[in-house]
């Protein structure tokens, strides 16, 4: 008898203590139901049908025999106890194994937690180091950018200063050029004014000389005319005197001759007086209009000379 086969199970009945309580009638009924299901004629295409049916028959033979069934029940009970012990041992082993696995899992979890914490700490350290590096790089970049900005600003300031210096230099050069041009223009104007003044003075001098010569010529002609008139009056007076002397015996003729001589003498005296009066003026040989014209020309000439002298000393 094989204790590893549970005949109750083979017949489709409950095993263990429940199987031991079954009656023969219940066992036979279960056998018939199983026999109808497992008979080779019912399963012609199943190669295992005969073996299964034979095993069903062998299990039924054991269970319908009271002695064999009792031995099987005792053996099954012992087997059940051993199975219970094995199951208990297995359960204890499984429990211990589960506890050990739990402890190992807990230790692993703690180790993983420590590893995760270390990894997190390392990540934080790396992140902090990266942040510091980024901050340092950003600071260096900002410093470089600020330096470049300062350099550009300084270059721009230098360029603006150079531009202002160049503008001031250009302004000074332009001012100097304007001053030189003004000086040249003034010199040229003074030269032109001096030339005009000289030309005007020369022209005025020439005109004055001409006028003076003309006035002198007219004065000399008048003086000669007056001298001739005086001589003629003297001649007439002498002639009258001679006539008076000649006709002294004839009073009327002598008187008329004397009167005529007296008139001519007075005329000569008047002309001499007029000549004396004219000689007491600025120009003794000039008449009053001629003297005025000559004085005007001389004043203009003097003004031209003074203007020329100022231009020479400016």
C-alpha cells in the first residue's frame, strides 16, 4: 500500500478525518461516479485512461476492505501528523525565512535609505558645488562684461575727448585762420586806405599846386595890371600937372587939370589901399574868394596828411 496516494482524493472524497467518517455506501457511490468518468470505453482517445481507471479501482479495493481501510486511515493519520509537523516546520522555516527576509529587506531598506541619503547629500553637494561654480562663472562673466563695458566706456570717453580736442584744435585753427584773414584783410584795407589816402593826398596836393599856381598867376596878373594902372594914373597926374603948369595963366583949365589929377591920385591911392588891405590877409597877393578857396584846399591837404600819418602808425 502506497501512503503517498490519498485514495479518498482519488475517488473525489474528502480526506483525513472527514474521509474516515464516510460509509461504504458513500465510498461505493463515489467510485461508481468516478468509474463512469474514467472508464477506458468512455475515453478511447486518452492513453492515460486505463492507468487512471486502474488506480481508481485499486483505491476502491483498499477503501472497501475494512482492515486495509483502517491501516490506510492510521497511516494517513500519521502522514497527516507528519504533514502537519512538516507544514509547521515549513511554516516556522518560512516564518523565520520571512523574518530574515524582512530583516534583510529592512537592512537593505536602511542601506538603500542610507545610500539614498548619501546620494541625496552627494547630489546636494554636487548641486551646491555646481551652484558655486555657476555663481563663480556668472560672477566672472559679469566681471568680464563689466570690464568690457568699462573698457568700451573708457574707449568712448577717449574717443569723445579726442573728438573734442580735435574740434577745439579745428576751432583754434579756424579762429587763427579767421584772425589771420582778418589781419590780412585789415592790413590790405590799411594798405588800400593808405594807397587811397596817398593818391588822394597826391591828387589834393596836385590840385592845390594847380590852384596855387593859378591863383598866383592871377594875383601876379592883377598886380601887374594894378601897377600899370598906377603908373598910368601917375602918368596922367604928371600930365595934368604939366597941363596945369602950362595953363597956369588960365585958371579954369588949370583947375580942371588939377581936379583931374586929384581924382586920379585918389583912385591910385584907393587902389593902393585896397592892395595894402589884401596884403594884410592870409595870402597878400590873393583876392578874398581866391584866398578862401586856397585855404580850403590847404585844409583838405592837411587832413589827408594827418590821415596818412595815422594809418602809418596804426
